[in-house]
C-alpha cells in the first residue's frame, strides 16, 4: 500500500474535507499497534487523513497510538505531514480563532512512554537533530497558501506540550509563558518527534480555542474548544486544502534519520 505522499493529521474538530470522491477507510496493523485512517483525493491530490483522537473524539491525548500512526504513514509512502492542534493561548494578543504556524516546541510531557522509534533494544542508538522541529519547506508552503487566501496567520509560535487530559493551572500558564511558549496543547509530542525520526516533513498549525487558565474570566471547558473549532474549522480546512494543492512532496529534501521497520 503506497502512493499517498501527503497526510493531514486532524486534531479536535477539524471535520470533513470536500473530497473529489468519498474516502476509503482502512485499518492498518503496524509493529506498534493499529492505525485507522482514510485515503482520498483532495483537488486531485492523493491524501491520507488521520483523525488523531479517533472517530467521535474517543481517544484522550495520553492514549493516542502515536508510533502506530506515524509508522502507518511511512508504510503509505507519506513524505509531508500537515498537523493541526487545538491549543490554549498563553499571550493576551492570541485570541480564540487565531491560527499559529508553529516554529518551535517545548516537550513538557512526563508520563508518556515510547516517544521514539529508537529504543536501543537490539538496535542502534540514534540521537536525532531537532534544532528546527518543524519543516521549513512545509512552513513556507503554508505561509504561501495563507497569503493567497488572505487568511491571517501568526507566522511563528512555540508550542508547549503538556500531558493532559486535564487543562493547565493558572500558575502553569504563567510559567509556560515565562519559558517562551506561546500556546499549550496535549498532542504535539511525541508526534513531531516521531515524524522527524521517520524522515517525514512535518508542519504544525495550531488553532487558538481559548485563553490559557488565569487569562480567561471563566473556567475552561471542552465545549468551548469544540465551539471555536466549529466556527473556525472551515477556514482551517481551506488553508490546508490550498497548501495541499500547492505542495510538491517530490521536491522536499531528505530530513531526519529515517526508520527501518522490520517485517513492515
């Protein structure tokens, strides 16, 4: 199974794209578990669609099979990944509905295991360069798409990944902002790490769904997140679609060490 060089990993509320034909749903077994995804044509381009939380948002952030998902994308021949995340804003100028094109991240996850393909169990130890965690060629493609559509886009942003599934405390939000983080979420790690290890170009686009704890006059709720995504989802899908149309994965340079998955 191959021939799908572009993947879209959708977070909370991204919704369905206007495909050329109904998509095909597939369950693929990997050495790290099963991955469920859809394949289809978007403006004539073959694309993989992966709902990170599963159908109906049933899988919490700390239970997502990140390695299985990325391994499946490798098997499908993916070269470029456009990943969306619903996040809280850590700055007062970042408002619900704003889009942020990520350029850096902070890994604050403490309880997650299997954050690498290179476990060192009978294989080589690999230390992957992560100076720029997001692919600059993909970031340029997203910026060009946003400009062509006149979509407002914050061109840089540092994403801090927390374990979840709870939201952050007000003190944590103040600390994360002092560290230089702009947004906080629960799913960007280890996904971005695994994508780089696997040799995939990966871009992260965050949608601000709420102010961080302590910056909002009321308690945070998942309903608030879903409502913002419902309102802003069409604009995000439009941006992703235009990026896919403009993207030529065959022109992307090699990135990351790449992984060898025996028997897969």
